[in-house]
């Protein structure tokens, strides 16, 4: 069965999960009994041949997904038989994984910053490196009153920040309406939907009215994890990481050494009468100098630094445009 082509459609439910065949669960074909141990060993071999590192761990995780059981339960009872009715589902998931469909996409969700996010083929799978951006944002003092997240995808950045800032408002944009539907579902699941508004469109353009109406006062920050892989090197990336073939290409690639959208966004921010206090952008380490120089050229007095992720790679460009004026303290009687 071929994996569904990436094509924007109104059907937001078209996740990989929904591609699991209707006959999954039926027992109308002959098979020899198979224990969990055998299933894992056989799958690990197939996954290894498909080029996956950690093929045993992958096979275990895949079996947990196929059986909807805890990994611990599977590992403590490897002698259990894989129920016949689950064999078609198991075979189907294994086939998709050997075709390098990401495990998170098969599961339909992914953990990010200790929260669970629904994802599908219209959204990027949130990456652990992006948690660095959250950690840097959370150090900003005083706490911002609002966050604007550009290219929100499944909403993981905006939602994680709003969970930590219970009094803040959020505004999130994405060019993909299908991704925004997923983000809205996630916002509801994490009970921030009343404080987080979504806008479809490119970069800051859909927020024109928010900016004009003065909804964003002066204590706000801008976050973005926009596509930053160099579109000229797409073949190289896909060869080395075939999982990328199953994620939306417009969530991954950009022109101008991957920086085109960031250049545009920063130019737009420079036009604002009421700019953010800080801008946090996720980048690729080799882009550091180019984007830093560009930002410093626009804001010569800004404090600009590049922060590393847990692997020690430069990952987040932080642009501090200004410190907010001292908060007015309530008058005290003498
Ligand atoms: C790298 S993904 C990041 C998604 C999410 N922020 C995360 O960290 O997992 C980039 C996102 O930017 C969106 N995007 C691409 N071009 C855009 C544009 N011109 N304006 C707004 N969003 C855009 C894509 O649809 C995608 O959801």
C-alpha cells in the first residue's frame, strides 16, 4: 500500500493513523503463532535492513503501538502471543515504518515539553531541540504579557509557553490551515484555547489588526520555528533522513540558505511601531553568523546572542530589543 501523497485538503483527519486498513482487527487469514519476542526480533531485522539505527528499540516501540500496551508490559512478558486479530495492524505499522514514516506520525501524537501534542501529516513532528527555545523564553523577566508564535504547526511552542504563563495571551499564525486545525485541537486539550488566537496566513501579515488595535502592548515576545533547511540541499537531507519525506515540505525548506522566511519576518518586525521585547528564532548552527549579522544590521543596539541546545549546537537566536520600563509600583502612604 503506498503512503498517501502530501496534498492539502479540507480533510484534517487524514492522519497516517486513519490509513490503517479497515480490515485491521479481522482474523481472516492464516498465520503461525508469534510471541512478542519473536515479533520484536523479526521486526528489528526488517527495520535494520530499512536503514534504521536502534532497530530493536524501534521494534519494541512499534509493538507497543500496535498492541496499545505499555512498553513495560511487553518487555516483562515477551512470551505473550501477539493476538491474531492484531496481526494485520502490526504488519501494516511495520510496513510503514520500514518505509520510514516517523513513529510519532504513526502514533498520531508526540510529547513536547512534558505535554502531549496531537500531530498529523500537515504538521511537523515537534523536535526535542525546540524545547531549548521554550527554556530560553521562560527565563525572560518580567514575564511577557503576550507571545506571538509564527509558523505554529501543532502549536507546541505557543501552548507550552501559555501553560507556564497563566496570565499571558497568545497569537499564533501558520500558512497551513490544516496545521492550524491541529493546533486548535491541542489548545483545547491543554485548556489554553481562550487565551490563544490562531490566524491563517504568511508571517506577520494576518496579525495586522491585532497590531493596529494595540492588542499587543509593549510587553510581548515573538517566537518562530520557521522552515530553515536549505531548499537547495533537499535531496541530501531526504537521503540521510528519509523520514523527512513524510513531513510537509513547506514546514522544512526555505530558500536563501534556509533563511528567506526569517529575513522576511525580521524586516516585517522592523516596521512595527510597537516591536516585541525579544525575538526568539530556532535556527541551524551553520546559519548563526548570517542571521546574527542581518539582525544586528537592522537593530544595531539590540543584544543578540545564540543559545545552544542540549547537544551543544547553536540553536536559538535571541534578539533582545529592549528591557521594559520599570513596572510602576503602587503608591505607598507615608
Ligand atoms: C518547522 S515547522 C515548525 C512547527 C512548530 N512551530 C514546531 O516547532 O514544531 C514550520 C511551520 O511554519 C509554517 N510556515 C511555513 N511558511 C510559513 C509562512 N510564510 N508563514 C507562516 N507559517 C509558515 C509551516 O506550515 C510549519 O507549520
